[in-house]
């Protein structure tokens, strides 16, 4: 959510930021609503003050036997009491309308984010590894997987499209990937492992900006809770409505959870295989930092995600997203894209974002600077994948495939696989 005070102070800068996102100016409409709400608040305060003064004067007039004055004052108080409920409703409605606009507009991009309309204007920052050369035509994971225990037909019969059943060795490989990622993030990169709830309330989903704008992308239970689309929701909300000490920051969390997404806007895209599923596992990284720490923490989180790909020997590239391709809450985002030889292209496997104080304002998550007893500041929140387990499984299947349909197990995963070196078709 945006800071109304910042918009008051520099409306032109706010509109310039929105323009970089491809949006029309909104500052005039926002400031008009803000002025209306503040005028109504002032009117209410004035009426309350006058009502109190008049009520006190009534007693004084009666004590002095001045019935005419007392009667006039009582009539004035009655008029104020009659008018106040309507003004209170107007003030509330203006506040709700203002908050709705502020909550519906995306975060302002950081200065170093490249301008652009879509992914074509994203900037490649770095690459790692060299794509494998195969002596045969490499196949896609959806063609390799079924002989190894990847069962789309059973999943479709049970749950419909965009689900998968994993059996035997490939299920073990999927589990090994998740455990390996958690160990790297906790033991080597200082994240605290969390086992969070998978169901959250409206307030939590609002805090991390899934609500209200992305309601259609979520699954909702009959009692009104939401299945998490990412553990970012649960992990970030751990500091909701808290005032932290600066010495506690940064806080670094990680969790391996199932994630659930309706993929409402993905009709016709990635219909084969495991790239885009309604249910998938992901290791999430979340950092809560001071504003001064957040840029360095962003780079550190990207390094932590890249470490997984490098340990697995998977070629990838780091991409800085342009303004038109960034997520709603982000002020700056790096995507990591892994090489998939079956598709012959790089595909996103991690997205790491610095949201600044955008989510913190919605959650009222603050910290108190060292040595200060009064005043607090909003924290900065950052999130990213370290990594998406299903897409990493896809990358392993495609990059480590052999001509006979078997798949070699990366060295880093063999301790998690009981020493198994290869999955072979059954």
C-alpha cells in the first residue's frame, strides 16, 4: 500500500512511478479523496468540540437560571447529534474509498529497474554454466517422466488438469530436492526453518497483496480461509502488527510447503507437464530487514537461490525484470531462469523481489531504531523461491537425461537418495 503522506508531498513523483508501470496518473483523484476525508474529519472534530462546549454551557446556564440560553444550547446540541452520524458515515466511506485506491495500485519501481512493457525488455545480468551437448535429441520432461513414475493420467482422473502423481524413484527425487534445498538454506545461508500454516485469513492475504486484486488466483475454503499460493504469505505475516527491535533484523525465514494456485490467467499456457500446476512444492525465502539493509539482503537472497542451481550443476541466467514484467508488490525483482534442453530455452525457476515497505504498510509491521524510545519505522520485506521444487525436478530430468530414457542423479542429491546414482525406466 502506498504512503498518502508521500503522495501529498510529491504527487508528480508518484504519477511518474505509475507511468513507468504503464498506468495513468492517480494522484489528483487520491488527493481529492484525501482532502475530502480530512475535511470531514475536521468537521467531526469541530462538532465534537462544540457539542462538549455547549453541553458544559447548558449546565452553567441552568445554574444561573438562564432558561432561554439553556434551551438554545440544547437545541444546538440536538442539531449536532443529528448531523454527526451522517458525517461519520461520509468520513468512513471516504476513508474506505481512499484505502481501496491505495491498495489497488502496484508498488513504485526502484530507480535502477529498466523501463519496459513486457519480458522482452528484461535485462540479462549474468549467466552460469554451459548448456549440455547431447549426442541425441533431448526430450522434454513430460516425455521422459512417465517411464520413471511421473503419472499425469492418474492425477487427471483424481483431480483434473494441472496435477501430477509421482511414484517410486521420481517421488523420492522430488523429496530429495526439497530436503537438499532446506539444508542449504538453513545450514549455509542462515535462514530459520519454519513450518507454517497452509490456510490463512483475509488479513494475511491482504498483507502480502494477494487480496483483493488476485482473488481469482487463489483457492478458498468453505469457512473463508485461503490456501496459500506461496509460503511468502505465512512467513511474511509472522511480523504482522509487530514492533521489532532493530537488533533483531534482518530476520531470515525459509519453509518447504505445498502451494496452491488456480492459474486463472494461464489458460492455454504450459498445459503439458509440470511447469504450471495447481499444486506444487516450493522452498520459500523471506527476509524482514531495515530499509538500510534491504538492498544488500536482496542480493544475498539471489545468491542463496543461485547456490542451489550451481550445486545441482544446472545452467541458468539471472534476469533483472523491467517495470512492465514485475509483480504487483515488488519494487525490484530478479528472475533466475534455468536451461531446459528439451524445450531449448531458459524458463523461470525463481523470482526474488524486494518489496520495500509496500507490504509492511499493509501489515503494520514496524521496527524501533537502536537507541530510540519514541517513533517507529516500517520494515522492508523481501521474498523469493529457493527454489520451486517441481520446476527443479523438471530441470534435473531434462539436463541429466540419457539416450535410453534414464536420468542421472546429480552428485549433490545422492546422499538424499540413499546413494542411488540413476533413475531407470520401468
